[in-house]
C-alpha cells in the first residue's frame, strides 16, 4: 500500500486458554480446529488478507513454537505472515514491546481468540477521521455481563466497565479489533501490561480513544460453549454473495493504460456499500491484445492504486482475477508469450471454485454483452454498464435481487 492506507495487521496469539481446560494444553488456542481441521486462526487470516493487508504479524506466547512452525513465512493471498514470540507472558499490551521494531506507524490489531465479521477498512477510516491513538470496533450484545461494558458518546469512548456477571443485560462491548498508533507502546511501563485494563483507560482520560459500532457476527471462543458455537456457526460466515466487476466498468481508461486511471461515477461508493453488506467483491481484468509489451509493475501499480484509494474510503476489493501469466524464463518486469487471453467466465468460475459464494444473490457488472453472457453462463445475474452512474446501477441490481429473494420466499411459503 502507498500513502496513508494501513498495510499491517497484528494478531495477539499468546494466551493460554485456561478456561478451555485440557484442549489447549498441547495446542495454542488460536489454532484450535473448527468444524473439522481448519484452525480458528485461518478464519482471521483470510479475513485480514482479503481486506488488503499485506503484512501480518503474529505475537505468540504459550506454545509459540507451534504457531511459528505452522505460520512463519506463510503466504496467504497477497499477504506474508511473520511470527514474533515472547519468552514470558507480557499481557496484551506488553506483547507489543517484543514487536516494537516491527510495528508500522498505524496498524490493525485483533485478538487471536475472537472473530468479528466487520468491514476492517471502515474501522481504519474511522481512525483517520478521529485522529485517536486507539480506535475500537464496538458491538451491541444482548448480555454484556461476561464481557465488560463500554460507555461511548459521539464516537468517543468515555469509560470501560469491568465484567460483572451479576449485571446481565444488553450493552456495548469491545469487539477485540483496533486501529492503533505505534506510540501506544510508550504507555506500556510495568509488565505484564493489559491493553484493556491499563492502557485504554489511561488513554480515555486523555480523550484519545474512539469507537465505531458495527453489527457483524461476533464470536469469542474462550469458553467451551462458545467454542462449540464456533463449530456450528463459523464455517457459515464464509458463505456470502459476490459482486464481480469487469475492470473497465470501474475505471474510465482502458485496462492497459497503466500510467493513470479515473474511477467511474459512483464506483468507490458502490464497492464500499457492498463491503458493508458483507459481499465479496472481485475485479476481473482481461488480457490485452499486446500484453507482452506491457510492464507488469504497471499492472501491479493499478491494483495497488485502486486498493489505496478504496482503503482511504473504507472499502476494499477481495481479489483481482486476470493477472498476466508468465513462464519461468520470462523477462523480469514484462509479460511474455505465455500471457493468455481468457474469457470473463473463466475468472468467474475460478472465483466460485475458490470461495463459498451464494450464487442466487451474486451478480456481475460487465462492460459488454459478452461479459453479461459470461456471468449468466456461470449461474449469476449479469448486467451491462451503460457508462453512466455505476453506483446507481449497483443499488438497482441489489434491489432486484432482494425482490427476487422475497418472491422466492413467498412462493415457497
């Protein structure tokens, strides 16, 4: 990422998981398998990577050697995972001290035992707008007694209340996902040190904690009953509709004009709306007739430039399809004769094989009739962009899909 968009995500993965008993004696809590052999941590890593973060740092503690062996150096899509281990338990804030030389000026931080299905870039945008040292993702829950409550007014966190099982009932809680400034580590003095109990309250007194409430799916696997809940529910969180866009339906220059591009009217806003609705968003980039003459660095620059602008607007693209293909002997920085033109339908089928997509609520915005037919051949709704308001077209398509879903439900009742 260039400029102001955040590129780094940090995961606190050092807890012992004592409330889960014997099952965490030989396996780190974030690596507990969910509904089969997929580790809980993989759900977090996938969410982080598809939001466009490129540097993922795992702060390991208990059984850290297992985390290091499984994840250090792993590539997940566009992201690379690094692991830093603490020798003794330092607390959720103290863990930042072992990584202080690796932290970016601003970074995303999340707990390794909680899953909060939100638009991470929207939290990032809230952080930039507030200027706060810490910006927290908040959530309303029916019973806040076992979590501890957050008191928030006009986007500012005013107080943290301790867990109190004697006071059940609805409330706003800390969702365990934050955007932090690197200087927060300067508040870590006595070890072990807790973000929630030591650092955040100190920042609240200085008015430097912001909060943004989200209503996404939330799960903390810290108890046997919530871990069991994860087995039932977490796999379903990956099942979601997708929006496909031909690249030249999003930008107003040809896909191979790599020096500059401009967004179609309403394009950025449409992608943000889809992110907020929980859609996967995929961009399909077709090959040019003279792909062998185009610089690969330029193509990567278009993708990075799009993600940078989107991130600053609280949005992201989950995946780009249609990158040039190369042989091992290709000239560095240039596409060679192995670059192949592929139909849009092949990219749609590739995405549908890679991601658990709800076809009946998915759609494609193409730049030609061929794109529309390709979408329909893949079993999703296809629509041609007429060169005017892309945002208006997307909202119209969403309304049509909602109406069709409603009619199907009524017809089946």
